[in-house]
């Protein structure tokens, strides 16, 4: 299913429209904040106002900052969220930093997550479009293996492996953002 920013309300849709409408390929490492306008709007917003009724408003806010590669802001929020979703965003942020060891620590705290089944399916489909990129579709999603794949992909800029890693990372962001921003009780 394609990512639809209209699902999150007009304010979030407007923020996402400042860079790619939720389709941006975030860098695997060392990203710089991609939109000063988005950063300003996020800093002027409250998570509970942007994501009223969502499963995890603070986690969704951390994810929005991460989408725009505002790592410090995302980190500040995620490290204060003592939940699986907070650990997940924290792990992604450290993976992008890049700090593979620290990312691994946070992903081990995540354990199993409800998005893993669909993420594994999407990752396998993405990998099938990129020569010599392997994702085991029969196994469950392993975020520690994805850290390793991202580390390898960073060493091969422009490669099919890097392209696949970027697309998988985007799918991961979209699934986790949707899980946090909407959830069972969030806006539909």
C-alpha cells in the first residue's frame, strides 16, 4: 500500500510536504536536517496536538524529526520514551548516526515489533528488484542484520545494495511512523 500523508491530518501532511511527502530516501548515515522549514514547524508544534489520539504521539514526533534527518532532535525525544517504539526510533537514529553498536543495543531492547512481518515482506520485495541484494523472506525481520546491511551499503555508494538499503529504510520508517501516528486509535 502506498504511503499516504493525508492519513495523519492536515498539519502533518503539510510538514511532510516540505520534503517528499513521506517518500524521501533518508541517508544511511550522517544526514543533515533536510528542511529548515520543517524543523521550525516541528519545533513550534506539540506531539499531542499533531497526533491527537495516536498510539504514541511522542514516538511519532521523534519519527518526523528523523524523517527530515534532524538527528539531535529525534534523539532527544526518543531517549525519553520508555517504550518499544521509543527504543525503535532510538535504534534507527543511532544506525543513521552511524553508531552500529549503540543501534544494536536499542534494537535488542525492541525485541519483536508488530511491524516486523510486513517489513520483512517489503524488504524481500525491494531486494528482489536490486541485483545481488539478499533478504531472507522466510526468516523473521532481524534489525541487527539490517544494521550490518546498512554498514556494508555505506561502503558501496551508488550500488544496488545501497539503493536497496535506502528503500528498505524508507519502508521501515513508513511502517513505524504509521504504527505510532495512527495506531488503532489514531486518525483514519
